[in-house]
C-alpha cells in the first residue's frame, strides 16, 4: 500500500530527550515508564514502553528518542501513555529505540 505525502504529514514524529525513566511493575508485559521532553511547544510527555530487554531506566535518562506525538493518550494500567516511542525489532523481535545520531533540538519534527 502506498500513501501520499500529505498522509505522511499527518503522523507527527518528534524528537525528545528522556528526562526520567522508571520500571513499570503494574504492566502486563515488562515495561518502563518514560518522561520525554519535547521542547517548549510540546513540553514533557509520558510513554509506556516494552523496552526492558535492551534498556534499563538509569541508562535512558539523557537519551534522545523519536516518538509519535499526535496519537490520543492511552491508559496502560494506572499510567496514562501520551506518546508512542519508536523503535525497530532486533533479530529476536525485541525493541531497539531509534533517535538521531547527533544531538538535535528537542521537539524537532521528522522529515
């Protein structure tokens, strides 16, 4: 299936910096709770991410990640996830986060 460029523009993918990360023991699947700073316009948003195979909460703080910021919030147990942090599957199907290879300003939109 192909999409038009206008359809692509509807998905708002931004870069942000993880400011806080915690384990999420209440989640059905092993997960982390993330707080990501998307800059002055969007501010800090929360995300629940099943990324425990490759990441622990202490090492994520300060890392820049890409996320879809215009999905509606989703209740994950007692936590409201506001953005979808993006990644690719490794050979075992576990999430590997994506982000810029060099530092960029928080809130920058993917194009």
